[in-house]
C-alpha cells in the first residue's frame, strides 16, 4: 500500500493521500504521525494560498511542490499499518452521468438565451419611434439666476471622467501615494567573530516584538494574525510566525534570519563558558518551563556577556538553516517558555516545517 500511495503522490494526488493518512493516524492514535501531518497540511494550505495570489514563479512553485511531496513521503515511511487504509479506487457513482448532463445543459442554456434575446429585440422594434424629444433641464431657483442644474452623468460618462488625472491649481499631476514608513529603529549589537568561518554581523538586542511586526504589517501587504496574537502589549515577542513570515519581515527592514553558527556565536560570545546564554542557571537568563503562562516582555531577564537578551527561553527563534535530514524542515534555537531547560542549552535545537506557527516560536533579526 505504501508503494501505491507513493505513486499517487507522484501523480499529483498528494492532498488526497495526505487526507487519507490524517484519517488513518487519527483513528490509530498515532500522535507523532498525526501531528506531523497536521503541520504539513497547514503548509499545503499556505502554499496553495500563496500560489493563487501569484507570489511564486512557476519555477518556485514546482520547487515548493517537490519539497512538500518529499516531506509527505518522509512522513509516510514512518507511519505504521498503512496497509489498513481503505483507498477509494473508483470514481463516485453518477459522476460520469453528471458530466454528460452538464455537457447537454450548456448548449441548451445558450439556445435559451438566444431565444430570449430575439423576443426582446422584436418587442423593442415595435416601440414608437418618437423617443428623441428634447427636454430642457430645470433651472436652479435657489439663487434666482438662470444657471441650470447639471444633469446626472451616466455610468459611461462617469467612468470616462475618472480616468482623467487629479488636478490641483495650475499644475496637473496623477496622484502619487506616499511611500510606506518602514520600521528600522532596531537596537542591535555588532559582533566581530574571531573565527574565519563567520563574517562580522549585527544581531538584534531583543527578539522581534509584536509592535515591530504590527508596524511592518501596517506598512506592507503582509497580514497580521489578529485572531492569534493580542496587540495590547506590544513589547511581547511576536509569535505565530512561519519561517516565511519571519524572513519577509527581516528582508523588509534590510536584514535576514541568523544562521545557526551566527546564533550560537552570539549566544555564547564565541566561547563555551556557560551552558545557557550568559549563565549556567537557566532561570537567571530565561523564561521557560511553562510556568509563566505565555511569553514575557522582552529584555526582563539578565542579558548575556554581549548585552543580548532572551537568547534562551521566552520564544524559540527561527534560523535560516534547513535541517539536512528532513527536506522542508528548518532549525529553531534557544527554546521557549514551553520548553524544558535541556532545550534551552546553546547547542540544543528543534526543527519545524517552515510553515509551522505557534505561541512558542518567534525570531530575531541579523544584519550584514
């Protein structure tokens, strides 16, 4: 059955296979497989939306489709008892007859419209011909003058008028919208690594906040997840952002996501002095263990030696590096408020599909 499902994925029926696997793992209480499929399902939906909006070029769309298919194949290999899936091989009864019915209805509908049009044309031709009698527009009696009230324009003349440029005084210029104000006041720390494999870079002192991301959405075409994120306290770290969302913000303000190597160097100041960023005690530098009930205002814990806050805990942080062993997955560092202390260690990491979003995952920006 696995081979059969793989062939269906290759034939472009990945969404159908995905739904079958979702139903199967849900019934079998396969939490890991089910959760991975839910994440992948969200990624499929986001890809479809972006493709319909024309965000991807044809080449990029093919590449993204291949990545999604590889991820589905990888999850399929890990799911047990796939042979028990009851896959519908035949089309639903009546579908062929419905198509035949539609093929008859279309020409009949066209014929009906032609008949109605002919009847209307005949009735119109029988109307009296004296339809051009001139009617004087009423005079404006409010000021006693002989000025006349301008007749209401027809749709055609109104549309034509709106095509003209907006005029103002002696000059005539087309309206030019103001350029958006981009959020650029990012407090950052410049780092000059002492190892050749990492070039100099600057990293944000704090995790990207709700206020900063909200301003980005207000000055761009990006959508803010109001249904998930409360904007009352704008100094909380931004969450419910996919890797694409985070990267879009970074590019918009002239930055990018950090590499894993850059993140670890900034977290450790290039040394291995501490287990966590700035301390051997997680509670000294990090919000973690789900005891806080949610993310906390950035910059309230002790910073590390470079003056960078919340590199461990509060929210996980997207990095630019893909996870080599799982196509479509990317690395996040630092752990978050839901994480245990082991996940907060500088060398620890988690992986997520790039479309994954939750309240424990955010990001910070680096600049070249």
